[in-house]
C-alpha cells in the first residue's frame, strides 16, 4: 500500500534486502526480476529508465527511485490574498546528479563495488524523501468559490450509523455530486474519513457497519478507507499519526505550541481552584513561557508531557456560517491553551480534524450544530498552520416529537434498524 518493492535474486543476498523504493501512486505495481545477473552499469541504466516509465505510467505520480534527487513533492511557501504564508506543492528542479552520474563519479574515485555502490544512492533517496516530505494543503491560495466542492463525511466507528449522521452524509454527498457536474474536470469528491482516535470505543465492526449503512442508502464515496492509494489517503485517522506528529513539531518549532509537564493531580487542583473562585475553568499557562533549559531537563529525565497549542493573546475567531450567519468567539477567554498531543503521543480530536480537512483539500464542512464549539479550536489550528479554512455549515439536530435530541427512547435511530424493519433506502433518503 503505497510502496513498491523489487524482488531480485542476485549473487549477494544483502542486495536483495536493500533494493527498495517508494512510489506515490493510485495504482498497485509489482516488478519481479527473477534469476537475473545484471551488470552494475546496466542496472543503473535500467533503474533510471524504469523511473521514467513508472512516472509516465502513473499519470504524474512521483517516484523516488534510484536517484540521489528526491522525486516526491516538496513544499514551498506562497502568499495568499491576506498576506499570510501557506504551503503549496512544487516539484524539485531537475538535476543531473542521477544514479548513473554517481556511478561514474565513484568509479573515478575508485570507490566502486557491486554491493555498496549501486544501492547507496537508493538509501540516500529514501532518507531524503522521508525527511523532506512536507504536508501540503491543496486549497492554499485558492478561492473556495472557484474550485469543485470537496465534501467529507467523518463518522466515528463507535456504533451504527445514526439517522442524524445519515442526513449529514446526504447533504455532503449532494453538494459533492452537484460540484462534480459543475466542475467535471476538477478535483471534486465526496470523501469518507474514519475518525477513530477514540481508541477505547472504536471498533472494526462498527466501521464496517457504518460503511454498509452508507452503501445501503446509496451514498457511495469517491475517496475513503477502502482506497488506501487514493490521492489524499490514508483515510483513517489512526493511520495518519505521522502527519499529526510532524505538524505538531512544526508548531512547536515556530513557537505556536509548547510541551506541558503538568501532572493530572496539578490540573485537577487548578480546576478546583478556578471553580471555587467562580471563574471559567481552563489551563492557566503554567508551562506556556517556561525556561527552555528547564524544559530540556524535564525531557532528558523522561518525564511525560503533552503538547499544548499557544492561543495568541487577544485572539478572536469569526466565521460566516452558511446556516447561522456570523459567529464569533473570544478565543483567549473561551478555551485557553488546549492540548494537541496527549502524553501518550495520541493526537486529540480537534487537531486531527483541522489537519485532515486542510491536507485533504476539504472546501466545505457540513455537520451538526453540536460541533459548532469545535470550530473555534479548529480555526485556531488552521490559522497557525497557514492552512486555508473551509466554509462551515452547522445544521440543526434531528429531534423527537418531544423536541429532545433523537435517541433510542423515541424508537429506531440507526439506519440498520430501519433496514431490518423493512424500510426502503429510497424512502429513508426521501424523508431525510
């Protein structure tokens, strides 16, 4: 899934273990070169040619193979209309420092050997690709109105699909499909993303149940967890930890986040004191401006810490909600410095959502009004990353006859139960 390995039987088994390169592509490719003895120079020429063939065969996918120049997308900064800096994708300039050039250079230096020469370049390329692979934001610098809608439905696999979730999925699906008609050559899509950061409650069975319910309703997706090689995958948050860690480190390096060593007992004491004083409970910033040397000592001692977002002083977040109009928050007094990564290294929900929406190029977020309060934290994170905000539309909840949130006491609430009761999917869609 995302990697391509050549299976070669050379005279030296070490070579077989070290011939490996990665490919970013929408297709699966397997190359087997069996029982072949290939001269080193011929192998180098073959490698260079194969890289070009694979590149063309995969519609411009970037192949990092047999070259000292990383072929993956790298990042560059660009200025948006408001003057902020964002990340965009660009391809590195072509270079003559290919494997063949390296072969000739090492031959001149007398460093040639069949075992070490050929594959040192491969290892360098792999290392360069890993260290320089920066997360890109597809909608950076673009006007949302000028691009095809990329909509997402992001269920948590902790149970069956609720009818409220089904309505949210339907709204997103309809907007995405209309966008695909209006922008037939653009990147519009209905994206299914599984938000399984709740490790204690998330199950594979629940995920399968939700996917089956969506299929029953006819709400098929263009990108999702069953398409691991799709353009912006993977589509399970549990498989994207490397992306979250990388961006959290970026925020720390830029002074927009910081490590916090407060213990659970200290945080509970802080909360109790604030409640006794009658003030809103939030983190008081104990480690916000801590001495860097003290932080280093704590880390060297192996003490546990979380990564907290540094809410800018006087920050105010304003959005134009498509349903509710102008909504604003005083960020500093509302949330305080909130956690991005737990002490276990697991990212929190709002950090994952903000990063995923930006890196998957989501243009509009349609969801239930109970998520409105999450928008504040997500917008702060997006602004700090230099990522564009999507448009938001927070819809009212589905209520029972007693005007309370629909729950099991009102009868069937899951799509699966309606299916078992004999309702037709078209009837469900029509009613929703």
